[in-house]
């Protein structure tokens, strides 16, 4: 004989049991869906990986181009030694990258640049309306030429900028400006290398 109240207790627990069963079925369906989706995802990932190239591990340039010449950039602005700073930073970028040998003569390609604009603009002020932050902005025309017979590969105007903070001392402000110019030039070097070697 069933104990008194047993049927009522079972009835009370039935909704909870049904919810557990539904959750179990949903979880099983979710796992089955993921199991079906996983092979598709792996296929897409592998296909994408076939065309993916790590920066510094390959190049979009033809195999005939293995070296580059980088003469001093032309300076069309009234900022002394800016051409030297920019050229040195760009050259250092290609030397670090290593995919193209930087040579003085007989290079397979030629990278030329012209500094078209240099501006220094205030971007932040203190409560006394004194400038506390400046922005260095450069615009450089870049021309990359294939010396193996295909002529100009690309020509583009690139713009870079770098912010820096200033104090009250003139010497420290000048040092900060020079460092900002150097950082902007390094960023320009990264942009140029990425454009030529990686296509972006």
C-alpha cells in the first residue's frame, strides 16, 4: 500500500523533475549543435590560416626584390635636421625588420620620401590657459620604386602625429618636442614598412 501523502508529494515534485529533464535535453541539443559546428569552424579557420602571414615572416613583394636603398628624405619644411631624423628612423625600421637588406648602391628597390608638412599645435591647457600638451604632425610623400624593371610600385602621402607634455622649463619642453618628433618618425617608419612589405 502506498503511504498516505506519497502521491501528493510526487505531484509536487513533478514540475521540478520536468524542468530538470527539459534542461538536460536542451544541454544535449546544445552539445550536439556544437559538435556539428566544430568541424565547420575548423575548416574555415584552416582556410584562413593558409592565406595569413605574420608580419616579419613573409612579404607581398616579388622574389626579385631583396634589397632597398633609402636616400635622405627631402625636406620641404622649415625645420632643420628633420630630414635626418625621419630618414634615420625609417632606415632603422627596415634594418630591424630584416626582410629587405638596406644597401647604399645597386639595390633592387628604392624608397624615397619628401617631408611636405610639419606642424606643432597645442591640444591641452591648464587653468591659467598655458599650454600643457602639444601635438607634432608630419605629412610625408613616400615613393617606392622597383629597380628590377617594373617602375614605380607605389606612391602615397602618409600622415602621422605624436602628442607630448610640456613643463615650464624651456629646455625640457624642447627635449620633449624632439622626442615627440622622433616617435612620430618611428611610427612613420612602421607605417611605410607595413605598406611596402605587408600591404597595409
